[in-house]
C-alpha cells in the first residue's frame, strides 16, 4: 500500500475511533460522572496533600489529614451555616404571601401610574401581557428549584462514593500521571509537559484565588446585611459569595436578591443595602483580590465579558463559571501553536 494512502487510512481510523469513543462516553455519562468529579476534586486537593508529603508526612496520612480538614469545614457549614440558611428559607416560605401582596400592590400602583400617560394601545397591551406573565415566571422558578432539589437526591450514591474515588486518584496520582505521560510521543513529551505546566498554574490560580475571595465576600456580605437589619442575611451572603466567582457579573448577580428583599422591607433599607454591597465590592476589588490573586488569567476584560455571556447563554450558571478558565486554557494553547507556526509569542 502506498505510504500516503496508509497514513490517510490510519488518520481516518483514528478519527472514527475518537468519535466512537466520545459517543460511548456520552452513553455512559451517568456512570463516568462520579469519576470525572472525583478527578476534579483530586486536582483541587492535590496541592495541600503534596505540601504535607514534602514535609515527611506519608501519603495516606496526608490524604486523611486533608480529608479531616475538609470534613471540619463541612461540619462548620452543616452546624452553623446551613441551619441558618434552612431557617431563613422556612421563614421566607412563610412570608411569601405577604411579599406577594406587596409585589401585587407595587405592580398595581405602577400600572395606575403609567395608565395616566398617553401610551399607544399596542405598547400598553405589551406591558399588560408582561405584567401577567410575571406570576407564571415566578412559578417556573419555584418548579425549577424543586426539580433541582429532587435531582440532588438522585445523585446520593455518587456523593457517597466520591470521597472513595478521590482517595484513589490522590493516592495513585503519580502512577496515573506516569501512565498518561507514557502515551505521549517521546518527541513532543517535553513540550507537552511544559505546556501543561503553564495551564496548571493558570487553573490553580483561578480556582484557589477566586474560591478564597468568594468565601470572604460571602462572609462580609452576610455580616453587613445582618448589621443593617436585612432579613435572610446568611442566605443572601451565601448567594453573594457563590455569585462572586463569576467575574464582572458576579457582584451584580449577588446584589440583586439582597436589594429586592430589602425593597420589600422598606425603601430606606434599600439605600443601606446598596451601600453595604458597594463597600464589600470595593474592598474585594481594591484590597482582597490584589492580595490573594497574585495575577490575572491574562484575558482582556472585553474577552471575559464575551465568553461569560456566551457561556451563560449556552450552559447557564455552570457555563458562566467555566467560561473564564476554559478560555484562559484555550489562550495558552492558541498562543503556543501560533508561536510554533509563526515563530514568535503574542501576549
């Protein structure tokens, strides 16, 4: 067989094999998801484990120590944070009828206000239709929340075996790494490992830096809202902390629930709430982030905003959370291949 034809056949078979493998993974995604989550968790927990190992702690004891630290953190959440959140959610559920009446009154007042103006009938009809759809949207949100909670229980088994799988990923990470490296072509092995080293730095900086900042922002927000008398301060602080992981849009996403609930309490409280959120975000941007996050992911703000919108439109909140680190990795890869092709690096 002609060498060119042989290469073409081999390349075609490889492409077909990759496609079939991806289709197979899609069919068993429910089974491999715990392994994927365990690998991700092991990647996050590996630095503290390696730190202990470097200080002469055996691997097994290092993993157990990290597990105990994580268990302690989870116990703090379970004993002190989650009960407060559940209690506030129960109170919020009991207060829903009162809030619904307040919202209806606000909408009626607003409707009466705009009817005084000479608005074209077509525009008035559109406004009326949108007002009527608000209740349906609220019901959809509640249903989605209930479906999410039910969905969590369906993953109970995965959550149980997750620590076990993570343990083996951590314990045998050197063996797994060597095995994966052995599949790399020897000619390009050093370059690929160097490329992975750059990607690894960016990912760890993003994960650890933003998670730490998010926790601090959540705590400060919860304390601030509690001091000014906003209801459900613990829950709102938790929401603000989770939302802060999303660059640029996170502070807005985290502030909206607090402002809306403060508005239902009193108009004066809204000003204090906005002031608290503004102070926390100023501390985050000028003091906390520069101290904790030593550098950025190397992306222009316009690119970050674009990928956040793209990820949010296609995959929702998870898309927004993953958009920036994925784009940062793609930037490194594109820059690497461009440098190989053209001969110089573009920063």
